[in-house]
């Protein structure tokens, strides 16, 4: 992976984190927002 690709990927992650921070800050002013993530756990036996 070239340096320019690493920088581009890092910028994407930073942008995503900034959007999340903005969302969380905005949600503090609203009623509490709850997000339920469904998880599927599978027991696999070899």
C-alpha cells in the first residue's frame, strides 16, 4: 500500500469519526436515542 493510499484511508476514517462526533453532540440536545444492534452468535464446533 502506497503512502498516498494510507493517507486517503486515514482521511476517510477521520471524516467518519467527525460525523459520528457531530451526531453524538447533536443527539445530546434531543431526547435520548437508543440504537439496538442485533447480533448473531454462532457456536461452531470443529
